[in-house]
C-alpha cells in the first residue's frame, strides 16, 4: 500500500519557520512589521520563484544583500528553524508498522529539500524521498507520482497522496489515480475545485485516519 506525503506545510510547518526568519531578516534591514507582512505574502508559502523574490527584495530594501547571498539566505536560513512534531513521527511509524510504504514527494531545489529531510531526521521514517529538481518533473504533473510509486515498488492504485496545496498535491495526486487527503491548516477548501477524499487539520491526523481505514 502506497502513502505519498508532501513535505513543506504538511509533514513540517514551513510557514512558521519562514515567517520567523522573515521577521528577523526584515528587522536587520531596518524594515517594519508591514515590510515583514509584505515579504511573507509575496513568498506565497514558498511557491513564488526564488529569483523573483530576490529581485523584489532588492527593489524594496536599499540595504538588501547582493543577489547570490540573498538567494542562499532564502533557500537555507529558515531550515534550522523548522521542527518535526512528534505526532508526525508517531503517525509515520504507525503507517509503516501497518505495512504502508511511505514516500515524500516535494517540489523544490534538491539541496534545500534534502537538507530539510536530513536535518529533521525524517529519513528513518520513510521509504523514499522524491524531489522535483532531481526528478526533472514536479507536482502536479502525474509523472512525479508515478516515479515515486515505481521507486518504492508499489502501485498507484489504492494509494494516497497527502498534502496542503490544492493544486500541486490534491489535484495532482488525483490526476495520477491516487486518493487524496488535504491538510487544511485551518483553511477552507477553494470553491470550484473537486474535493479531496479526506480533509484533516494536520498531516498526523490525515495519516492516522488513512491507516485506520477512513471511508474513501
């Protein structure tokens, strides 16, 4: 049985880490709380291309670091602020004990995402990690889900995709033939989009519901 899970804002709270970093970064540049809110909104939970974010920051702040340094800061400086909730570890352990094969499927730069997985200690709790840059295909393209299934040695049929992004994770997973579980993070499902098979506030709750035999 196949269980694919997104990384950022699903298994780990990327938003909290980035927001904390953004506040410190903007403060060091002499910016205001309004500037911090601007940067967080522009980041779009990490979906804004980093080169675009570098340009925008450079235009807004005279004291901004030079582009190469700023790019590295955007990619890596929030990573040490990320933490792995014990409830997620327990849920992943329970899934694997119930003979689910668990894979992380994440969009992003290979060095950045691999660092997150390694520093958070996720590797012992999953069977594989597929990162879009290394794979040459990214969510919502069905190819990345097929690749993950092939690498793990499981069929997409009857499998699940868990994630927070309605398009990349849920529509992408559904398009690959997977059942889907949306990690809502307190948000409302967008109107007009096909609903996921399951919704839960956190990844741990989604994993536990699936492993426990939730209605599909």
